[in-house]
């Protein structure tokens, strides 16, 4: 099959969950004998990556228009190439679905999380994302949900069935902690946050909770945001109050990032509006002791191998419990890794995407079929 993957920053994966999914799924589809074309943003004009064909398209440098402008140019290119199936990531790209459908290309939309709930969007932005949810429901041949909670949301709000395909988790059985010395850290000697510095990821709440605790181990915050914001400045102000808090910015070296996950006394996960979060899965796969924001998505992924918080005070208490009993925290991380290895396998995920593409190509899965369910 000739499969196009549209709507992300592309590969190599250097940003978020969509990009990780595209890379992991795309390379496996290539190995299975399919031709995979990935539409990319940025300055890297390499023609191929891990067997996937890269098509570089520009985008407007604007927090609202960037995604849609890039996807519009990607679709313009797509319509001039033979394509059997299009996989569109992010419901925000739904306004372009009529063009893909007019070309008679079967299309599935990975709807992501509840984008309209993100604090960075005002009333107009929220209405826009809600409208695009409805467009995706109306125009996609199939909807892909990466969490049961997202699947439930679309069924309850729109009476629209979707296909549940989670992300996979990279599993670390062993880790060389020597890399931690680059940041002057020791294994089990710090607490970790890995997140974009956006309100719905609650990095500010995590820092507040940490500051309220009697923790003796430093808090290491890995993350950045593409555009300066008041929220980023708030995080910087909070961190400046206490030398125990270390903001290290983005870490793109995957080996170093893996070591950070595996060596943490606890991984503090504040994401609240997405579905299955790749950072959470990476932490679980590294055997990290996870303390997560208390929402259904995080409970779904962690099962019985996580502890949860909904306020700075609760988080501070969880951190103190962790430091008081590190062996128990390590045992919890071992259980989380076993759960990730069993339930979140990229090989299984790629097989489901391959079958989805075959069904779309053979028209056994289509919008007409989906709306009859």
C-alpha cells in the first residue's frame, strides 16, 4: 500500500506523541513492505528516514495557524501523488478532509485528546476545535482514539464509534546511569517532570507541590514550549524560589532522556487533557515510579501501578512518601514496566494500523459503514 501520514511535525520524532507514533508505526509499515510518505515541518530536508519518504512543507509560524497551514500544503502535495490511504493526525485538520475525500482517498483521523479543553485557547479557539471534532465525525472514514476515555467521549458526545489503538511503550530492561553525571545527578537521587510547559500539563502545580514538601532530592524539569507565554514565565518564577528546582529545558538526546526516566525516584506526570500520553508510557517502560494527575486517562494507562494527585498538597505528600520508602517506589516502577510491556506494544499497534489501512483500501471500513454501527 501507499500510505500517507499527515498533520504532524513529522520524523524524526523530536516533539510529541503524534510524532513518536508516526515514527514507530511508519518504520514498521515500511518493514512490512508498504510505501510510507510522511509530511514534515522544520529545516531538515532529508529525503528519507528509516525507510519512510519525507516530504518537507512549510508552515506559518503562529500558534493557531501553524498546524492547519502545514497540513493544507501537505494535502496539496498529496493530491498530486498516488495514495491508497491517508492517516490524518489531529482533528484540527478536519477542514481539509473534503479535499481528501474528493480525491477518493480513504482517510482515517487520529483525533488526539480533548484539544478544546487546553487552557491556551480562548472562547473562539475552543469553538473552532469543537467544530473540528464534529467535522471529523462527519467526514472521516474512521476515527482513531488512543485511549478508551477518548473513545467513550466521542461515543457519548457524538454517538460516533471509533477504533481504539493505543500508543506503544519503549521498554528499558537495563540502563546505564553514567549519562546522569552530565547533569550532576545520581540514580534515585531526583524527581522528574517531562512535559511541554503548557497549563494543562500542570508543571506549575507540580513545582508548587514540590516546594510545599520536605523533599531532600531535587526536582528536575525537562521541557519547553515553542512560543513564549505567561505560563512559562510563571514556571520560571516558581523555580527561582528554590535551588532544589532545576529547569533544564528540552532534552532531545534519547539515551540521556531514557536514563533520566529510569533513574528518577519518581516521575511526576501532570498531563490532564490528552489520551494515552507517550511520556507516561516511556516512564512506565523505564520502570519509573509514577505519580500522576488524577484523571481517567492516566488511571486507564497506569492501572494499579500508579499513585495520583489533584492538588499541590497531595503531590507534596506523595513525594514525601516516596522518599521515605524508596524500595516500595522501585517495586511500583517494576510493576508499571511489566504492565507497559504487556499492554502497550508498538509491534501490536503497527499491526492494527496496517489492518486498518487494508480495511480502508478494501472499503470494508468506511464512513458509511461507521455511521451504521
